[in-house]
C-alpha cells in the first residue's frame, strides 16, 4: 500500500514489517526478512502460513469453502516458490522442514531451487565430514511419504542418488521405483557417474521393454 511504500522509501524497515503484518501482506513481509537476512523469521512466517493453509484445508466441508482453502494453498505455494532458492541456500535443513509440512505444494515447482542447492552442496561437501543433502531428503519425502509418482521427480531422484548415495541406496531406489522414473535416463545417469552396479536394474528393464 501507499503507507508501506512511504515507509520503505524512508528506510523504516521495522515499521514496514509492522504494517505488512497488519495488512496480511505476507509477500512483502517475507521479502523484507530476506533482504535483512532474517532467514529464521522468514521461515517462521512461512511455517505459520503453511499451518494455516493445512488447518483450513482439513476444515473443508465444515465451514471453510473448498475454493477459499484452495486459494490459500495456492498463495502459500507461490510464496514458498518465490523464497525457495534463497532460503534453501542459507537454511537448507529448516527450509526443507517447512516444505515437508506443506504437502499441498507441487515439488516440481521447487526444482530450480533444488538444482541451485545441489550445485552449492556439491561444491562444498568435500570440506564437510558429514553433510546431509536436504534436496534429496525433500524429494525422498515426496516419493515415499506423499506417494508422489511424477516422472520428473523420480528421474531427478535417480540423478541425486547417483551423485550422492551409496551403491546399496542407489540400487534400492532404482529397483524399488522402477515404474516411475525414465529408465533410459536412469541408465545413462548411472553410467555417467560410474555407478556400474546400479546400472544392472535399469539396463535389464530396458532390454525387456
């Protein structure tokens, strides 16, 4: 609004945050937190919005219209996608925790953020004794807990496992989710990464189809 624009121009960020919250201008509030590198506050706000969307979604048919609940979920999804890359790069664990609660979000919309994170993770993991790949953790959650069967998601999981997981974990994935990923892509990805043992399953599947 006009008031928040004037406050922004005068550099009064605390007042901007107050008025943004007062007006439920969550995009402006989250953007302000990101500008100030207040990633924890941005995630706290996103988490609150996710909880609200889930609560309203569960109340469909009991006073909350399905249209209103769906619109709120779409708004929260948009905010998660908009803030995804910056939050994932700076607070990957906490960001994925929020994403995993937001079961209504289409994970494919977060793929660009995950690819940026994977590039950063791959560049820094050599200097870390034990480093969890939170992008892998998120897509695994979508595949196993949410039973997401999107081919793009599962094909990207093959790539992540081929790059970051042990032979046993990679083999378990390619054998357990063979119906969902692109088998030609999986075979090529395993060969490119030198994961010969894990190539057996997609190679056998290719020969029988």
